[in-house]
C-alpha cells in the first residue's frame, strides 16, 4: 500500500544515490532540517504583532536579522518574502510599478521572471533588456550604459540565473544614480559566495538593494532575504510586505535560516572557496575531454556554475535526460553547480571523476553501468560538511 511517507522515503533514497549538479539546489544540515519541523511550522507572527504567544519567535526573528547584518555587513534586512521570486516581485513592484525596468534578458542568463510576460506584465512595467554577452553571460558595459542613459529606467536589476562572473555593478550604478534610479542585484545563485567573500560585494560596489533566495550556494531553507543600507528603501519595502505579498511568513523558515546563518558565519568562507575551486576543476576536466563549456578562455567561471555550450534547446533537454539515466541530476539549461557535491565533501579528484562520467554518458555508454559507478561514488560522501 502506498502512503505519503513511503513516497518520501523513496525520494530520499533515490537522491542519496545520485550526483546532484543543479546549481539552484543544496542539501540542508540536520540542524536546519530539525528547525523546519519544530512547533514554529504551524504558528503566526507579524509586525506590529496581532497574535499572542510569539515572544520567542520575535527573539529569533531579531536574531536572524542581526546575524544577516553581521554576515553581509549591511544595515537593514527584510526576511518576510517567502522565496527569491517573491523578493523579486516585491522589489520590482515597489520601485518599477507602471514605470521602466531594465534587466538582463533570460536568454542571456537573466532570471526567467523578467521575461516581458512575467513580473513586468504583473506590475505594468515596460521592460528594457540590457545587452549581454552570450558567452560570458554578463552585461556589456558600454552598450548597457548607452541604453540606461537613453531610457532612464527607475529600476535596474543585475544578477541572474546563469551567472559565471561578477556583474558590472560599480560601472552601471554610477550612471543609474546620476538620474535618481535604483540598482538592485539578484544574488539568488551567489548569496553563499558573497557571504564567503569570494565573488563580489554588490552593496559596496554601489547596489542599492541585494535580494536573494536562501537555498542555493547559501545552504539554508527555501526562502529569501532582502538587504540595503538605505533607510528609506528599507521603509518602503517593509510597507509593501504584510497583507500585500505575504501574510504568514513561515516562522519555521526563519528559524532554519537562523541556523544556516550560524553555519555560514563559521564555515562560509571555506565552503565558498571550495565551491569555486570545484567548479573551475569540473569545467577544465570537461573541456579536456572535449565537452563544450562556455567561457573557456576566461577559466570557465568565477562562481559555483559552469555551463555547457549547447545552443539547441532540445539538445540540452536530451542531455539532461541522458544524465539522469546515469544517475547525474542536472537541469534543462545544462548548468552544472558544485554547491551540493562540495557540501558532501567532494574535491578536485571527484570533479575529474564526475567529468569522465558525464563524458562517457554523452558518448553513448550504457547508463546502467554509469549509474552503478555513481552509486559507488556517492556512497563515500553521505556526510554533510561545513555544518
């Protein structure tokens, strides 16, 4: 007889025996998982408070904000958004409703939520696409400045879903601020790298707002954080949260996020450095075997991601499906992220092994044979590190 728990157990058994290279996922430590399943999971709290019984949660909420300010060296923190997407809507609605919004287009690595028929359509914004390198997936500085100077978008969003290298925050923020615009940075994929001081520091480079999901390179629960050093920006963002975009902010999520903050304050720099080291190693190993990888002339990446250079969408989907047959989990963008394999303790030697497994699958070797080898490899790396 099938029941919910039998399906859950099968899922967990399956994922423990696979290699997860999806860059938008991570594995949670035991203590973070425990925080998610506490009494807080069924409770409410608000600001100003409507409910009784929230004394300890408010202590935890304040503690989470305090740790965020410490880890990211920021003044103001908003934790109410339930996901990176909701954070993107909140920022975009607040500063670009019925106005002009500029962002990296999804076909060049930007977040799919900034397709014209997604968030821009939802808030009545006119979308301006920033010219972006298809090879390096970063905005082209001179061409972007030209468009920004011409269009004067009220909100400019940098960062994206495919992010190999830092974005030109300093160069573009100077132009945006000349006419009074706001520059936001979507750090969803690189939040853990920013916490580990290994990628770029958008706030110090001129970003007015950094927002991110908290479950990719940052190994926390699914949720979001928004940060700024501007008190007026903080005030207006906060005014658009309760009973506009959120009601219950999922108190167990805040609790689990607090535990992951403690982990990152202690081990974040080592973890971030190792993710990038592994990504570079995986890119080099694949390239050496003849698998096409983007940005090979720039060392493949400075983040946790490498991206296969396969232009055809159907071909990318076929690669994803082929890899899963062999026990390797990827997405239809054929982005490979090292966040989860790194947290399991894998290093350069394992990246070389993973590259060979990918190559053999793409060359037509029997997936069943590869899957057995994947199970042998993953069995050695069941303990979570940096926690």
